[in-house]
């Protein structure tokens, strides 16, 4: 079997798992309760503010709020991979810088 999953098994019964495991992680993260469609927004600052609110409100996270928020954003970018349009990657990378600004952390220089 390949790494891809379909909606049904060979015997025709429905799968109980979501199509993509990474989608389940972002929806049911044990560390953060994300606002719906947080990664679909077009404003990097709004994405960063939403992640900050979620991270600071969480009592289940295992690290500091900045690290939890940045980890979730990075996870989403990495898991979406080639399916993420370059314009969306750009917005999400800008959201990383906005998140760093919200926590008074230095921006990365490449």
C-alpha cells in the first residue's frame, strides 16, 4: 500500500481516519485549541495574533506560548508541503515574522 489514503478500503467500507493525518493534528492538537480556519486567512498579523491567543489561553501546552504557536505554524507549513501554493507559503512565512514581533523575538535573517 502506498502512503496515500483513500476514502474507502478495498472491501468498500468507509475509513474511520481522516484523509490526512496532519489535518487531524491541527484540528485536535493537545497543545492548542486553534480558531477555525486560522491558517486560511490572508493577513499574516491576524494569523499570528490568533496563534498567540490560542497559545496563551492553553493550559495543556508543554512549552512557552511563543514556542507552541511557532511550532503549530511550522507544522502546518511543513505538512501541507507541495499542496500549499507559493502565495499561501509566503503569507504563512510572514505570519512567522509577525509572531516573532508579537513576542519581541528577533526575526530570522537569511
